[in-house]
C-alpha cells in the first residue's frame, strides 16, 4: 500500500509538471501580471534621472537581458539594472523635447532558445509650471476723457497667454499692482482682462499716468509677467473761464483814452487746459446804457477805453464796471469780474497816488471748491485738511464758519487757522459725502468770502467676511466620466457687511490645483486625475478688498459617489477572497491525503491480524489480546475433527496463519486411519505453536502501540508487522 501511495504521488507530480511546466520559467514576465508598463514623468525631470524601474521577473545580467528596440530613444536602460534613464529633455508642450515617449523593451532569457518578449513601455510626460504668462500686445496705451463716468470699461482685450497645458498652470489672473495711480483703475474680475474706471480723473490735476499690471498663473508657486498701461487724459469742456483777479482797479480820465488797470491787466483763461478755448471780453452794464456809451473793452485783449469825457457830475464819483469773459466755442461757459474806477484828484493826480490795494484783513480762497477725503474710522478731533488762503499774512484775524448745512455743522468744525477738524464719528452708510460752504470774515469790515467744501467719506473695513455654513460638503461624479471641463461642483456662500467690499476666494490643500472658485463662490472642477481619493479635503479662504483686508476660512470636502469610486479596492478584495479559497482547497487536499494514508495503514494491520480464518476485533488500549488468542487456540485443540461420509475433515482450523503446511487434512479409508490421526495431532500442535507465536507478536505490537500513544517512540508498528510476515 505504501508503494501504491508513493506511485500515486509521483504520478500526480508528473501530471502537474507536464500540465503547468510552462509556468516554471517565468522570466521576462511582468510582476503582478499585465503586458505593458506605464510611467509618469514631470517635464522638469533632469537628464540622467531615473524615470522608473521595470517590473520584469529575472535578474538582468544573470538570467535575462534587457534592450531597447528603438535606437534613438529619449530614454535608455542602465546596464545591469531595470531602471529607465532620461537621455534627452522632456517637455509637455513639445518645444524643447518630446511630450510623450513610447518604446519597446526586448527581454531575452539566457540559456533558453525561446524568442525574446517585447514589453511596450509608455512614458506620459506631466505638466509643471515652467512657463510664465506672455503678454499679447503689451504695453497698452489709451486716451481717456476726464468726464468719463466711474465704472466705465475703459480698456478691453488685455490678454496674456500661458504655454502650459490647460489647467491651473495656464489659467491667468490679472491684477493691478500698488502704485501712485493704482486706485484709478481695476479689473472687472481677475479672470477677465477688462479695465474699469474706479475714480474720477481731473485733467487739470493729472494729464497722463501709468499703472503697472500683472498676469499671474495659478501654479504653486505662481509665475507672472508685468507690463504697463499708460493712460493719456483728454481734457473736456467742464470748466468755466477764470479771471486772474476777482477785482481790478483803475482811474477815470478827464478825457477819452485808455484806462490803466492795476495791479495787472485784465485777463481770463479757459480752465480746461487741454482745450484752451479763445476768450471774448465784454462789458455787462450795471448802470444801464450809460456804461456802454462811456466805456468799451477790446474783445481780445481786455483793454478798457474811456470813449468820451465824463460830465463833472459823474467824474467825481467812483464807477464799477462788470466785465464778462466768454468762451468762443461755448457761450454757456463764462466768468465775471469787476473793475472799480476811482475819480481823479486834480489835474496833476497820478495813478500812483490812488490806493488800488484791497482792504487790510481781506482774504481770498485760492480755489473755488475745496475737496478733501476722510476715512470712516477716523477718530474725532483729527485734522482733515487745511484751507489755503491768500492775503497779507494776517490770517489770525480771520473768522471761519460753516454755513448752509446743519449736518456738516454737527460733523465738522473749522479752527482759527482754517483747518477742518472732525467733530463726531463718521458713518459711510448713512452719509458718504458732505457738501457745505465755509465763510471767512474779517472783524471790523464788511468783506466776506466763502468757498464750497466737498468731503468724501471713504469706507473702512468694519466687517470681516462670513460663510453661510461652518462646513461645506459636495458630491460629484467621477471626473473621468466628465464630458466637459470645467464642471460645476457646488457653491460656497459668503458675504461681507461692508457693501463696497468685493470678495475673492482662494483654495488650499493637496488637491486645490484641481479646483477653482470664481468671485461668486462657485466651485469648479478644472482638471482630471486618475488617482483621486474617495474624499478630497480643502480649505477655502475668502478675503475682502477693505483696508486692511480681512479674511475667513472654512473646510470643504469634495466626495466621489460610491458607484463612481475607483475599483482598485474592490479588485483587491476579490483577489484576497480567491487566494483564501485556493488556500482552503490546498489544505483540505493535504488533510484528506494524510487521512486516507492513515486509514490504509490501519486497514492493512487489521487484515494481518484477522488472517487466520476468524475475525479478531480491533485492538484497543487496555485490552488483553493475548488471553483472547490463547483461549481461541485451546478451543481449537479441544475440538475433535468430524469426518464426513466421504472421509474429509470439515474442520479447517488446522490451517496455520503462517502459511506453512496450509492444506486440508484428508482422512483416507481403511488402513490409513491411524496415520491420519497422528497427522492431525501434529497439525494441531503446529497450529498451537503458530498461535503462540502470533500471540507473542501481538503482545509486542500492543506494547509498541502504547509507547507510541505515550510519545516515547516514533517507530512504525505496521513496518514491523510487514517485516515479520
């Protein structure tokens, strides 16, 4: 039986070897299965760097040989290794190198006549932020009228192009850089190259200015390019002409002639410096037609001429003439001034003896309208601005007062030196602008002068941005199934209490480059990847445009739906289940083989014990089998053989289990009966001896069986029985 079991094992091994012999030599096969190898390499990888290692079974140089079929390939295999080395620069844009590499690796088995195996290798070059945006048509220049309304789109078509692949590395954002005139213009949105006017422009203040702008991609860190926008301000007819003096002085003549005007000649100019319209002078009669008959003014030069001698009644009184300066191109634009003519003092009176200076203590404001700005968070008691006056230097004698606006009287006060001081806290939402008049007067005189003051309140950043929810979670389909990008994921809602502030969003996190948030809070998926996790955690930060800017942050989780998640984990579970099932089958087969072998040994021992013609029950621990066998042999000796009529013994107990003299004893008739009896007696003696020998052998077997159960000896009892028999 042991020989039979051994032959079965050898036969099974031979069949297994013949059936699966081709799997023994697995050289040149890919570890883990598959027929091709894929690698990813950044385009900024240096020449000589390792792209990856081939997962080929075998040891290069010992039992396999790896070569490339392509001769002029941008990669090569390092001798004696499985590593692919970069031989030429790679470039995703294809400018300085290939954007993708596809080669074939030939793996040959040593000491084998089989043909080499070709392994396709695909190297995908991934994009990095290696290109800065390039301005198209820069620098930019434009002409802008000073009457342009705030919010007007003054320049469209500003554009910068990034050579990187579509995604965050090529998404360009525009912004104005801080500078002297950066508050005049701004971009509508960071993603649109359109400039709008944010502040009024006055040609008389600035005729041209330059703003520096920047185009920046969304890389980490970003790359950027700067250029300039030069704006030439065009003057418009928004100003009236202006005389250099509000009052001129002269002396009446005894006869006709030109009147000398002091302190200087009458002259008016168009305040629109870019237009400089021609001026025409005329006299506006304040005394009816009498002034028109007695005086005339040259329309171009402004010289006043007395056309006739005044009657004695009129020559001893002062005369006041109103002069009007009108633009030739626009009659609605004009200015007025006065000319005071004093009477002559004798024939020898000269003009130098006449006082032509303004009264002592008089004041004139330099500008007709005074503009000032103040921040909303300015503390009361702060000096906002200083009124500039022109006079004889005795400013301390002037008195100032706010007239015409009760709200301004409560909000501001004017100091003795003309300084405007804040009296109460400001509120931009309630009153964004104050317009009032300040009047100056000199004690002891009737001369008063007033000017209009406009104070703009600038909003302060009083509130910080707030999110509507403390946590945002969105679920999307697998981006690999997206037909078109960008894909809307959801909306992150945020608001700011300052109504003039604009909000901008920034994403941070390991997967922030795959998403983008527009100024309205919409979250967009802008890029695809094949190794996305089930949940992507981001941080969204919103910042306002106040001064100083304030920000807030909220966590954002973007999850892939379960049915669209990667199948990698499911395949791993399936592989584990299959491996466990195969392991259970192998262990079961091994246990079954051992059990059947043990069963065959026990069956062979039982056959040996029961060979004598009778069935002996199986031996158990503690059973006296020797007594059982002795009793059986005595019973056989006491039995007499019965002779049938034909003379043949019916008792077959004389057969020995040893196999010696195992034949039936026959009783012959007549003279041989005594001989048969003697023969039968001898046969019984031999059977008794054989039973004793078997009894002795079984006693030894029982002792060995007991020792084996006690763990004292590892000898096979079956082998001893086989040797004995």
